[in-house]
C-alpha cells in the first residue's frame, strides 16, 4: 500500500482540527501527522509558545520532520491516507509539503480542508477544551490533544483520572495572538495551494463531530476518485 491521499487540516485555533484528525485517523489505513511529534524535543522548547511567535518553527526543521515521516510511512507501506493536523501553517510550508509529497508519494492526491465555525462557537470551544498532562507527555510540557472529561467528574480525565487543564495556548493573550497569526497566514496558505492547482475546501465545523467526519470523508472520497 502506498500513500495515496493527503489531507491537510486547516482552521483557526480551537475550531476542532485535532478532534476531527483523531476521528479521521482512526479509519483503516489512515494516520495522523503532527509536526510536534517529529521535531527534536530541544527544538520544541526553543520555539515555545511566546505571544510574539507562538509555535514558530523554521523551514529546515519542518522539512527534516516531513522527510523523516514520509520516508518512514512509505517504507512501512501500511498507510494509504495521512491527515496533517494543523499543517501546513504558512505558504512556505505548503510548497514544502507539496514538494516532499512529490518525492515520497508520487501521484498522491492532496485534499486540504479548512474548518470554520462562528466566532461564538470558536470562543466557547477554546474556553471549554482541556488537555491531560499525564496522557499526553509533551516534551515541552504543552499538551495539545483534546482530553475526554470523565462523566462522573468533568474536571478529571476519563482515561487516567488526572486533573485536566486548559491548553497553554488558550490563555486569552496567547489565543488572540494565535488567531491573528492564523488569519494572517491563511491567505498565503490558500494562495500557495491555489498556485499549485490544489483547491482548499471550506467546511463548516459547527455540526456534531460524527456529522463533520461523515461530511469530510465523503468530500475526500469524491475528490480522490476524480483522479
Ligand atoms: Zn489523562
């Protein structure tokens, strides 16, 4: 099996990208790429999440991470579809992704999905979402993945029982900076995909997650069958 479909998942902070990526990635032959997981820990702590350049990463580091991941995926041959959670984040990263896919996964169809919700829902999701420091051992102590609250005690993790925390980047000052950066970069990201003849599909993420998963899966299936 070779990598045939790449789904870059884009959208503002807290729109629900990781939740959707987890669900899509759970399908047979699917995997999720998260840049942080393929970057040396020292780099992560160096880039940090300062308000000035939240999570900024240089292109050399990004290319090394992508090459390592795509090479490993191609060799293993067990993955047909990769969901790129919150990647690419800049126009340079778009060009990098397309160039590296052309090397490691010839003929791979790229279906970028940009999720959006109304501003009130976006704020509510940012305020409500929680992460678990125990279940997600982030090298920079900045876990990102949505944790499931326990039905008995919503303050605690359903999986390990540990206390849940807000995401560091959801603190109001950081959140505003991340939202500004997203809006600034999103235009270049869409343009860079467009210049390569790849259409970014806008998708409403306000529906129930199961509905969103079904909608996106159908879109991707239609798009990849067209080739
Ligand atoms: Zn936990």
